[in-house]
C-alpha cells in the first residue's frame, strides 16, 4: 500500500464527506426554496391588500396601482433619473462581472487544492531531505533533534484539533437535530450543519460562524416563533463554552504537553495579540516553546549573565545535546 494510494484514500474520504453533507442538506434547501417561491405571490397580494392601504391611510400619499398611473404620476421624475440609473446599472454590471471572476477563480482553486495537496504530501520527504543538506554539519544533529521534537508537538496539536472537531461535530449534530426536528426544519439538515460546524472548527471559530449562520437562516426561512431561534443560540452557546474551557484544554493540552490553565492563557493571549490567527497558532507555538525551553535555560545558566566572572570563555556557546537537559558546567 503506497504513500500515493494512502493520500488518494484520504482525499476520497474527504470527497465522500462533502457528498454526504450535500445529500443531507439538499432536501431541506429544496423545501425551503419551494416555500419561498410559493410565498412570493402571497407576499405580493398582502402588500397590495394590506400594506398599500395602510401607507395611504397613515401618510398623505396616493400610491398608483398600475404601470400607466405610475408613468403618468412619476414619468418626468423617472426620465430625469435615466442618466443616473444608467450609470448605476453600468457600475452594478461591472461589480457583477468582478464577482463572477472571483467566483471562477475560487472554483479553480477548489479543483487545484486537492491536486496540490496530493503532490505536496507525496513529495514531502524528498523536499525535507533536500533542505537538511543546507543545515551546517556542526549543528545538524542538534538542530534536527529539536526540529523532530517540534514536529511531534505540531503533529500532536493537529491530531488533538481533529479529535476536538469530531467531538464538536457530534455535539452540534445532536443539538441541531433536536432543535430542527422540533421546529419542523428537518433532522437531516440539523445533522448536516452540525457535522459541518464541528469539522470546520479545525480552524478556530470558522465552523462556529458558518454553522451558526446556516442554522439561523434555516430557522428564519421556516419561521415557527422564537423557540427554534433560542434553541439554536443555546446549542451554539453551550457547545462553544464546552469547547473553549473544557474540551480543547483537556484534549489538545494533554497531547501538546500543556496544562489546561496554560492552554487557556495561551489562547487568550494569542487572540488578544493576533486575533483569529493568534488563536490558531497559540497552542503549537506554546508547545514549541515548551520543547525549546530547556535549551534556553541551559544556555542561560552557561552564559556570563548567569555565571558572572566565573564563566569560562566558551561557556556561552550553543548547548549541545548532552548539555540541553543537564546542569550547567561550573
């Protein structure tokens, strides 16, 4: 079973997940679209029979009820606005073309990302070995050992993020399935949006924003009072609270080798300094610092700053593997 086959299997699994998500979500989207299209004639009729009379009774205006009356009443005003409307329409068409170009580029990127991912993962070891040749031989073993430890930390962090995402997907799916089933939106839609929210949470808050927006939209399109909306707010609020203060500190913190308190402090500090990017990089950065910290302490204790006049001339040189974890020479 070659590396290429393994990578293709993982990409295929991702494609199957996307397909299942669309399969679960499509019936609900089609149902909501039908409801909207069926509701347009009713909305227009209510506008004519209820809204227009209310406006005419409340404000001193007479709203025309056909195109002939509209042209008779507002014809001169409309003709005067033709140049402005033309410019506005031209600008709108230009904006639409620009958006279509961006959409086309995004579609191409979606196709290219799996291809790039396949070749990058397949040739990663070759690229890594090529870069090793550029490390000075005198420090190569020392640096490679540290890089190996940092790689282990980042890998542990990513595996922890995946575990957290799976747990969140289960929690969101269960909660939204109950709320959507009770609201009449559809259990399948709740399961699909819940799983998507959890999986996308590998990038902090991305899954929350997408899932919450889709859930609120579904509830609003099939409005059944404030109850379902409050249910959606409760599901996302409770799950996000558990994720931030219980799930991530326990699972990711243990894998990276950080205490829950350290994880929370690192996340808060990263978010304060760099926002979403800081939250994403906080834990792997903290794990890397934990790996390098013994070397920093050993270097400091072997330096003139720590030893003062008792320091040897070569005491502040970079610490090798045999000195990294032990006491400083005297």
